[in-house]
C-alpha cells in the first residue's frame, strides 16, 4: 500500500489526544472473568463502549486536546504516510472519507465527515469512558472513531493476524463503515440487545466489513481534493490478503476458540472468520455498497 508522496494530508480529520488526561479519569474495565467475557463477546471493531458495559456509568467526559498533537506536527504529506504509522492512519482516514463524500454525492446525499481520535490507554467519549481494551470503536453519540494504535500490535501478537499497513487500513475503514451506517439510519439495528449468528449485531458488523471492502475497491481511483490525483497510488493482492487475514483473526469463532476453547455461536456479536472475509471481499470485488445488504 503506497501513498502519493506529494499529496497534502488533512490532519483536521484526526484528533490526537495521546498523552492527555480525561476529565474524571474513571475509565475502567472489570478484571478477571468479567474482562475475559467482554473480550470474547466482541470488543473489536465495535460500536461504543456503552454497549459493552465499559462506561464508567457516572460521567461522559470529552476527550481533551493533547499538548503533543503529534500528527498535526509531523504528518504533512503522503511521504510521511509512507514512513510513519500514525501518518498512515491520517492518510487512510482522508482517503476513506473522500470516497464516502463522493459516493454520497453521487447518490444524491450528503456525507458528514467524522474525525478519528487517537488515544492512549483511556479516553472519554460521548458514549462513556473507555480503555484500550475495548479496541477500535465508533461512538454514534459524538460521531467519532476512537483508536489506540497499540491495538495493531495486539492484532498480530494476541490474535494471530499477519498485520501490515492494509490490515490497519481495513480496521479504520470498518469503523467508518459504522459511520456510514449511522448516517443512513441502519446502525441502530444493532442496539436491540440480541446476540447470535443471525442477530442484527452481527449483520451490522458484517455490513461494515463490506463497506470497508467497497472503499478498498475504489481507493486507488478516488481523487484527492488537494491534488486531483488518488491519495493511495497502489494496493496489491498481498495488501488485500492482509486485510482478509485481519478480518478472519477477529471473527467470533476464532476468538472464542482461542480464549475459551469452544465456539458458542449464540453469543456472537461480529460474525465468524469466514463471514467477515466473505463480506469484506464482496465489497472489494463489486465496489457497490448496494451489494452490502447483510439484512436480507
């Protein structure tokens, strides 16, 4: 995966609060069995810590601006994205949002841009307080994506994914799939409290995987506003394999087998490894969000 060296990055789409403290500082995750169960039930690529019972319950603190503001200082161009992980995330966010803005316009709608918040250890959101254990998530209450970059190392070491730049891009694109669902009014279907292989929770997650694939299909042909050229200049078959591998690694069945020694489909919240791969690839193969109807 390569970016146009000469493209300007729009760092306004990423809020860097690493190194800051959240008001109240009460973001905690229960230890022992409770934490393990939370992990097994699908923290990864989720929607809001409140749905997982990880909110402090007392406050809804807002993320504060970091004095570091690292991405604003160091992520200037596509050349930076080709050499630095956090700058790569900025570039992916730019590419994903530019695609969806153009896609919504093509369909007669209006896309509202959503920032990604980079945090470390814990963060306050309009959905409640959360720690890094939650994994990447989208909060519909403030329409922001939250990401601790340390998750990408865990994706390799704890969940056995091959990793790579496009595996990271897949994670980001999946979360923006939830934002697209939020704008279209379908995200709320996941909030009926039900779990299981055919639940709305699973269908929403698989659709977000498919939307990630739709973006990937168009990534190298979506022109950047600043240059009139695509920000992403190259996606290889190996990149797509890394994305598919990441999707499989966070399948409910893989996580359950690894951490509880058995698969219990009735508790699934995100779908099986096979399902996640199939729906990402459906989006990538067709490039058509209309083919992402996981509710049929």
